[in-house]
C-alpha cells in the first residue's frame, strides 16, 4: 500500500506585503514548496490595540479577512501549523496572531544591539534579552554574518539564513562605457527609519558632492510595486547606502543584480560582498567620506564601469535564489526534527 507523505505546514510571517520580509517569504516558497506547505500572514493585519472609531473597526475587519485569505483559513478551516517563522523577532510582542502551532522560530535582521523593531525599556544585556524575548522559539535566524557573530556566544540554536534576489527579474543593465555628463545616485526604502541614514547622510552627502560636480543627482523611490522596481534601477549609476544596522539592505542586491555597484557602510550583505575598489566601495558613515566617494566615481567612469560588471557576476553567483536556499532548507529540516 502506498502512503502519501504529509508535508509539514509552515506559516511565514512578514511585516507587510511587498516589503523586504515579504520578498524573503516568496523566495522561500518559490524554492521549497515541493517539500513544505507554506502560508503567509502579515504583522500589519494583527497589531495590538482596540479600534477607537468605526473607521478603524472597519479597517481591522478588512485586515482580518485579508489575513484569512493569505493563510488560506477561509479555504481550509482553522489550520494547526507545524511551524511558525516570525521573520521579525519582535512580531509576537506587537501583534495578536491567535495561531496554533507546534513550534516557532524568530529572525533578527538588524545588526547592532539591541536589534531594531521594538522599544526595549532600560538597559539590557544580550543574555537577558535572549532569555526574555527569544526563549520560546526552537531556533533563531541571524540575517547576516555580523548578526550571527553577535549572538552566537549566547544562542545555541542560531542559524545563518539570508534573503536572496531573483536575478531573472532584476536583469543586467549594461552601461555605456563612454562618459556621460551626469551621475545618478540611487536610494530606495523607508526614509523614516533613522538607522537607514537617508535624511542624515544620503541627502547631505549627495548635496555636498553636487557642489563640486553639479551633474551628480539623487533619484529615490519610497513605495510602489515590486514588479516595477527593476525599472527604477535602469537610470541609476551608483547606490549610496548609509545604514548602521541592516542585515541587507535588499536594495544592495537588487541594484547589484542590475549591474549597479554601491558605496556602502560596512553592514550586512554589502560587508559580505564588496571587495573595496573591485565591485563597490566600503566607506565610513560620514557625509564627507561619502561625498568624496561620489566625486571619485564621477571622475573615474572606467572604474565605475568595471565595478558594474563585477557586482552583477558576484550577485548572480552568491546571492541568487539557488545560491541561498540551502540555508533555509537546512534550518527547516533541523527544526522540524525537534517537533
């Protein structure tokens, strides 16, 4: 008699649709759906707190039904999951999910301590933080090597697992080697997250560089469909990343897949990928240093052109879906054995 193997049910929880955590969810689903039944839900649909007026009440009801559709609850009834993957470590403390599961894992995707996403009152050391906020999970995800190094002395079941990029969607835009007059600096993301440094570093650095080279411009994108995002990069020459605590940022691998190098602080994926001067530049988190780097690449387009070729190759080989999925496969395999 032949038995059909029952696939484990895994619920992936991101913060909101079409943002970085959501992209990680879809990357995982695309690559591992043959082995697991995946479902998605969003923090944005479950924030704690009562509605204070009819408009909020209607909004909460709408979000609830959106959540049901995403989790396939309306179709399959009240599901009991084998595993919940909270991509943000703080999600269980800021939302009411009311979900049944045999076990959970939490992710940390910002460098430095304490991690971003949730206000922690008073001073706290890593040991206390782990016991207070992470002790109920079967495993913790470190979204970068820097994060892994920070927490590995304190967490036994710590796994390095990262985002990845669809290199077919974000295709290589080959730049003309001949010098054009302008240098377009790109930035995308949420400018209101202070650790991104958009207002404090990116804008001032571009402004300072443009005083010396007036044809240096800044082009930004703060929202929009993920499917149209590759078009944003088509006109960009260089990305400027001023983050102090990112495991990513995703814009680095998006741009790199399109053949656009970055000037970046030493964080997350850039620190794991950039070989200074070959496929990008690693710089101090300084307006002066960043502006000098922009002027340098404006004046040395042959170097910028060569960086463009190198970063595309490096992203394809190291950060494409096939190159990264083994990390998540190993994580789920190990954790589900404990359930």
